[in-house]
């Protein structure tokens, strides 16, 4: 898994899974574009922790189509290309159905679809258009176990991630003639800042969902992403890889 001379854009790289992905790609020789939205301090920490040279920060609101396009253009123009996109940026908000007004419901769906689905779709489109003209590339989308199991406290999140899975498979078919390989990973609970509040409230319950008796570390997700982005995995295109410690099994 040698990524020397490869340029990798990791969205949502200021912390958690994105930070772990950025670090692992850099350790394997890639030049990494570290995307962030609002937390510049955390993004700077990610950038400073990357081995090698030639990495850079890129900022964009993933929910804003114009900013997504500008971000991809900046990477390709300033770094000299783009070989791998890791679509990791996303949000999770707990919104129990019984507690929602209709306006809350509408807002919940709007922000989740805009960020977790349309933002990823727009990043994939802009990246794929570049890759089509430069011999191909890899897109790895970070989905969720919730796309299959359901998310009763965040239904729009589950739906958006299910949409991401369908998008991944559709793009795998559409982009294969251009040597663009599209895959997805579907983690369960991962020990990240985004999960910290939930771990504090019901950590034992979350750990017991897996027969391993724990939840995943960000580095475990990053290793799967790195593998899917590597050469020699072409026939995995369209695959959705579960990384949930057997907490949810599907056939």
C-alpha cells in the first residue's frame, strides 16, 4: 500500500476518523489535503502531526455546493492533481422522534441530507470529473452501520447514510469505464469526539453491542479505508465494507 506521489483529499480530517485517515495516508507516502469546516485549531493539529511534506489545509462547508467545488479545484490546482477522495465529513445529531415539532423535523432532514448525502455527492462529482481526465482514481465513502440497522434517534442520519451507500454503488457502475473505483465503509460506534457524549451516557451499552466487548478505534476504520484506496483492489468496486465488530450482521 504505497501512496508515494499520490494526492489524497480527506474531508472532515480535523479529528476522529478523518484525522486517522490523513495520518495513515501520509505514513504511506501520500500528500494529504486536510479538509475542515470550522475547527481550524484541530485541523492545524492534524496537519502538524502528518509525516512527510507537501500537505495542506483546505476549508469548505460541505453543505455548500460552491464551496465544495472550490475546495476540489484548489486541491487539483495547488497540489497538482487528486488521486483519492475520502468522503468522511458528516454530522450526527440526536433527535428523538417524540420530541420533535414539525419545524424541528424539517430542519433535521434538511441539515442531514445537505451535509451527509448531498455534500458527499458533490465532492464525489467534482473529484470524479477531474479523475476522468487524468486516468482514474479512488473514492471511498464513509457511511454507517445506521444505514442498515436504522437510527431511531436520528432517522435522517440513517437515511442519508443509506443514500450514500446507494450512491456509492451507482457511481461504481457509472465510473468503472473511467478506471475510477468507488467503495464505502460502514462503521458502527467509533471512539471519536463525535461519539464522546453518547459514550459518557451509555458507554457500557454501546460496548456490549459487539461480541468483542468494545467499540472501534479510528485507526481501525482508517486501515480499511487505506486498503480500499490502494492498488489491486479494483474488483471491490461497489462494495460496502462493514466495520462494526459483529454488532450488526447482514446477509
